[in-house]
C-alpha cells in the first residue's frame, strides 16, 4: 500500500513538473509575441518622428524663405503666403512628433499581458506546491 502512495506522489510530482515546464514555455512564447508587437509599435512611432523631423526641416526652410522675402519686400503677398505654408507645416510636424513621442513612452511598451500571466501562473504554481 505504501508503494502505491509513493508512486502516486512521485507521479503527481512528475506531472506537476511537466505542466510547470509547459506553462513556462507558453509564457515565453507569449512574451516573445508581445515584445514583437511592442517592437512594431516602436518602429511605427519612430517613423512618425522621422516624418515630423522631415516636415520640421521643410517648415524651417519655408519659414526662413518667408522671413527673408517678408523683410525684403515688406508688404508683398508672396512672402506672407510662404509664411502661412511654413506655419501649417510646422503645426503638422508638431502634431506628428507629439503622437510619436507619446507612443514611445515606456508604459506603452511594457509587456503587460505576459507579466500578468506570469504573475498569475507563479501564484498558481505556488498554490499547488
């Protein structure tokens, strides 16, 4: 009878170890998938920032040209038109940069689902032991 109890306990312990191993393997897969999603999000945010920088440089060129023309020809509409275009491009660049920077905040890039699942699984394993 004691052999049956010992075998059952060792069998249960073996099952627990294999299930915990499988659980951790799945947790790693979840973490990899979530980090991939976060990497894509970071690359997209960087693309927005690059677009903002390009537009900002263009805006600075247009604003500089507008300022030169406005100073040289005070009162000629062409310079003011360039100034309006420069201000609009600068506003678009600011909006893109703001969106990109907010998307890159560390709280947006943390693997939240994997952390919650690992914590939940650790508590479950601790409860089984």
